[in-house]
C-alpha cells in the first residue's frame, strides 16, 4: 500500500515536470502554479488518509486481541497495622479539612457578600431536612438502643474492668499488668492501674451535647447554659436529621434560611421551645449513664450469648456507618483542645474549656469540624488472645494488638471477628514466653 501511494505521487510529479520546464515553471502563469499545488495536496491527503485507516485497523483488529480485559482487584488488607496513638494534650487537634480549603471557601463567601449576593445553601445547610436521610437517622437511633442493651447483657458474661484513676478499660477475666497509667498517684503505684468493675459507660464513651430546639436560633451563652438539656450527641444528631422524640422536639422549617456571608437575613423569626414536662426515664433507652446492667437479665445459654454478641456487633457497625453518613450532610462541631461536641451550624459560647492554653481563650472552645471518632469514639482496648490465660504484661506489649471495646467484648462472647479489625488485633503474631522475649529482634 505504501509503494502504490508513493508511485502515484511519483507519476503525478513526473507528469507535471515533463509538461513544465523548470525555467518555464518559474516564469509560468499563476494558474499553472495553483494546478500543481492542488495535485500535490491531493496526493498528500490520499497518503495521510490511508495512513489513518491503517492505524485505526491496527488499533481495532490487531491490538484488540492483545489487550487483556480490565479486572478490578480488591486491595488486600494489611497483615498488621500500627496501634492508634493518643493525641497529646498540649497540642491542638489537626483540622479534618485542610486549612487551605477553609480559607478558599471563606474568600468565596466574602466576595459574594461584598457584591450583595446571597450565599447558595442546600439542605440541610438552609435549615430544611434531607428526606433521604430521615430513614438513616431512625436506623441509627434503633441500632443505638440495641447496642446499649446488648452491651448491658454481655457485661454479665464477659468481665470488664475500668481504672479508677485514668480512662483505661480492659476486657477480660483479669486486669492487665501493663504500666501505662497516667492518673493521680501513678508514681506511687509505678504506673499500675487500679482496676474496678466496669459499666456500660466504660465501653461506650458518653459524648454529650446541648439539645437545641432551633439550631439556627440564638446561640447558647455561658449564663444561659442551664436552660438547655444535655443529651448524647449521637441522639441530637438523629433529632436534627428528622427523628421525632416527644420529650425533645425540634423546629421543622418549611422555608429555607437565607444568608449573605455570615449574616442571617431571613431566619423566619425566633421561636421559643415549647415547655414539655420531661420524665426521668425520657432517655432511659438512649443514655449510657441511665442504663444499669443489674436490671437486665443475662442470656440463658451459650447459643443465646453468641447471638447477642453477633447482634451487638452488627448494631455497632450500623451506628458507626450511619453516623458517618449523617455527618456528610449535617454539621457537627468539636473543640480542637477538649472532647466537647456541638451539633449545629456553629458552636456555643459556653466558657468551660479547661484544656491546653484555655486562659488565652477565656475558657472558650476552639470549634472546628468534627470527625466520626469524636462523636462516636471507638475506645480502643488491648486484645486478649487467650481468654483464660495469664494477664497481659508490660514487657510483651509490643506483641499485643488492640480493638474497639465493643468489638473486643463481642469477640470474647463468641462473635466472629470482622475482617477489618484483624490487622490491628495482630492475631498472627505469636506471643513469646518471658525468656524468649529478650531474644526476639
């Protein structure tokens, strides 16, 4: 094909050269020159057209048999992962969203405000509900109730110990002997823990926030903080996402909130919260403080224990995934220095932060976007491989793994270990004896 094309071009050029002498070509008329250029252009376009067809045929027919079909391969889970580290108390938590993006969003809002243009808001940022997230909120709340009941039942089967001087928790037959207590008097005890019987609040760390009838209303001041109830932050998030609890009502808007910059131009007016007589058992099923394991009957047989453990573990995963889904839309703020959490578009003005450099802030919180671990803490504990074995020792702590307290409790009760928690548990590491530990590199 290439030789035929070149022969055509050669014949056309030879015919043109035979009919036109070089001297006459230079002194020829303009029509002759244009005729020759047209002939050359047609020959070049013919060659380029054949070349493109050849490439397309090569790519479709020849390479189609050489290419292998794309197969999506799942990334295997790592064999072992590092244990979670505790953030030091003398440092501020990192921003979950890069600070550069926060500044860019602020500049864009400022430009719109200078031009007098309304800030575009979508539900739930404008005060309206997201209909697709209402079932998710109800699912999270029901799973939260099941999780509290399941943990209370399993406490009768699996012993749980909590240190009376620090937040450390241990799930097992006996407390560990790891010297990592940072509580009061730890020097006299050589950093050994003082173990006592644990409760539901030791497994599920209670994170509370103020309940607001209108999250876009007046901000909570330090002087008016006792006018608002404190409920679990997870429950408050579900209420603002559409869950109806008669004891804790929430304002449902029919018209969106309008803003220019940071200023509210149309709030729909301030509405006071309706006065409702709340009973003492309003949050009996939703609060870990008011859940007492003594009043709950333990499972009767071993099969019932395993079933309760499986249901509790499933409820834990449902709560965690549901909270992550709700927090993608609904705003939750957390203090960058202390564990305080507030559910709403902006934080409160209560001056109760006693963390690092609180004197410089006059006790005010340093609000930033919250993460799932701050609203629903995993509360990592040491993983015990042999339930009836010897207690964990500090000299072998590098061979031990960790897991969330709920997962460790359910696993010791007979539940199957989820795949995503196996790398942190370090199940494949053989724990050496005391004499062998010094010989391990």
